[in-house]
C-alpha cells in the first residue's frame, strides 16, 4: 500500500511538473509570437508611410528645375525601402499575399524612379548609368543570388550607377510591358545596361568590361568626384557663413 501511494504521488508530481513546463512553454511562445507580430505591424506601417512619401517626392521632382534636382536622396530612400521589404519577406515568406502586394507596389516605384531619373539624366545632363536586372527563383536561375550580390557590390563601388531589380515571375502588367519593349527572353540572369540587353551570369570582371563598353566609367567617376568635391566646398562655405 505504501509503495502504491508513493507511486501515485510520484506520477502526480511528474504530471504537474510536465504540465507546468508545457504551460510555461505555451505562454512564452504566445508572448514571443505577439511581440514578433507587433514588431511586424510596426515595420509594415513604416513601410507604407515610406512608400507614400517616396511617391509624393516623385511628383515634386517632376516639377523641379535641373539646378535644384537632388536625386541621390531619392535613390537612397528607394534602397532603404527595399531593405525593409526584405525584412517583411523574411517574416511573412515570399509567397505571402500581403508581401506580394507590397512587392508589386515597390516594383512600380522602381519603374517610376527609373523613368524619372532617366528623363532627368537626359534633360539635365546628369552623369548617370542604368542597369535593369531581372531575376528568378533558384530552380530557374541558380546564379541569380550571386548576380544580385555582384550588382550590390557595383552599386556601392560606382555611385553613378542606378540599379533596378525585378522578379521575372511577379504578375504585374507594367513589368510585362517592360519585357515586351526590350523583347526579353527567359534566359536568366537578365541585365539591361543602358538599354543593351545581356543574358547569363556576369562575374565582376565581365561586368566591369561591359560597363566600360557601354558607359564611360572614367568620365562618370570624374563627374561624380567633381560633384562630391563641389558639395563639400559648398557645405564648408555655408558653415563659415
């Protein structure tokens, strides 16, 4: 009888201990999920505001005279939004309907930015060069991730480069029009360097040669350096005043 009572107590102790651990784990998981959801909601709200702000800036800059046109800030904001969009993708998943809607809207912003800056580059004689990049998933494009990293490297190396990345499989009529205009084929990765269409993976050395062929790197670098020096001089003068 005593052994039986001890066994019952032992089983009850194990049961309560197991229940306590399970309950603690459940509440901890629930707390972390709510915290993560709150963080995600804040990120989404911030992304919506940034997108609206950027779209408004597009409208303002279309009216700006060439001497007052500062597109570098706009370009940086577009890149910052892409980083936030990546965070949303990591949280929701790339196939999440809400993420896909944001991705479509961001792609439209990229197209609007490209059209605006390309026109400004011509009308205001800005020393810029453009790359449009179409990528696909790993199954259809094993080298797309590596190509994207190389383009990120060149974006930092050459401040005069404006690079726009688009998902080939994103269902967006504006992108279909872009594909049609350049008569693009499904041969990934796809690069459009200053209106010249190129297919297949390009390593750093190859891409450097391509840029030298279709853009005047030396002239662009000198212009960028001169502009930066001019900006620093103006800034210093303003501080002295």
